[in-house]
C-alpha cells in the first residue's frame, strides 16, 4: 500500500512542534510496512503561510497568497499521488486539495484551536455547508476526539471515525525530581490560556517547554525542544498542567498520562474526554487562575493522591493512546476506504 500524506504543518527539525503528531503517525505507519510519501511545506511552496501563527491566521493577513498556495499544493499532490493507492489529508484545507488528487482519500481533523474561527469545530458550527462540501467526497473522516466528531456529524457528514492521536507509552516511568516540578508543554499563544497559567503557577516550580507569540510572558521557558527532551521533562515532572479549554485533542495531556502523571486541566474541549476528575487528574474552571493554582497545589501536597491519579492516567493512556492500537485502527480505515 502506498499512501500520500498531505499536510500544511510538519516539523522542520527535531525542535519543531508544528505537526509533530502527524510526523509521529507517519513513522508508525512506515514501521507497519506502509509506503508513505509526505507532501508538506517544502514539497510545495507555502508562500510563508504555513508556519508561525499557522495557515488560517497567516491567510487572514495575506489572503492574496491563498490561491498560489493551493495551486502549488495541487501540483505537488498530483505528482506524488500518481502511483499511490490512497491520499490521507490532515485538516480541512488539505481536504480541499485532496478532492482533486485523482485518488481515494481520507481526512483527519484535529480541531486545532490556533486556527480560531477557522478551526474544524468553529467552522462546523458557523459554516456547516462548507464542511459538508469539503468532506463529502472523502472515503472516511477521522476525528481525533468525540468533541471534533460531534461537530462534524452535526454538519451531516457520515463515515466519521474517532481515532485519537497516538503517544509513546514508556516501559517504565522514572522517579520525579525533588522538589516536585509542574510541567507545561505546548505553544505559547493566546488560545492556550498562557496568561492564566502564569498567574496560577508562575511562582511555583513551573517548567515550560514551548515557544510562540506570548513567549515574553514566560521568561523561564526552555523554548522549543526535541521529542527526547520532552520525554526527559516528563520523567522528572510530578504534575502536568493543561490550561487550554478549546483543545481538539490535548496531546501534551495524553503524553503526561502515558508517563503516569496526573493532569490538571481546564474543563473544556477534548480535555473533558482525557481527564476524569478525581480519577486521572483534576478538572478546573477554564481561565480561573485561583482554581488552577489550588488544584496544582493540592496534588503537590499529596504524594499518595498523585500516585493514585497518575497510575490511573497511565492505564487509560495505555488502553486508548498507544501507537499499536492507534495505527491498527488507522490501517483498518485505509482498508475500508480502498474497498470503497
């Protein structure tokens, strides 16, 4: 089987967070014997729209560059897909291009909050006809959470399957650092509620890995780090904090769970599917710095509670987000798509 993966976001180096989950999925497919060719910025000319604030935000500022971007994507995809069995497009914008690839295609929707009003969930609510138009020819639509899937189904789109993003489940977890560390991994941008994070935890033993337009609010950030460095930070951490209430999935939270860490999460978006209050972590009112701080301090003060919630979180991550399970389900979608 040859699959062409079409994406507008893909890591450019080991420190790049952009589209990391897409690259990880590609690696796993290749390990399962799938011939995967990636069509990402670089394979086509992105005209400076692909990175930084993201395609949606960049396109709002420079809409005249969208037509040449789409033309470049179409040309690159048609070349790559000439001998392919299937195209796998990530995000709605890529679905528009996949329609003219001349091959069966499936689409994964991530519900990325950084797209703002142009995110999958927001568009489904505001322009259901557009989402229906873009997705109707797809052989299958994969959503990374029930939150995203519900929005898509409400548009009248059928053939929707929920397959979460995969994470690596380590064989064992290490001993947390002393004093306990609170870890945030992710983009430093407004939709992630970074101001709430810093108000709640800025004077605690907070470790931050990430970059973005709000970096000035987080002077201690390590910046963008590699996958291996993220793994080392997870080994040391005692608590993972996830303050964004509009996540389409919540990759950092899922990774923390895989390492046996309780997650303090905003009660909104797909984090409600990952974190069960009092079982795998603690849920708090979104954008409530006092509530976030109180929950983090509660966990830092109670070793037994941290261990209990962390063990349940790791068990849930192993059952739902392990790569073997996620890749098997993706391959089954491919087989069904090719069977028509």
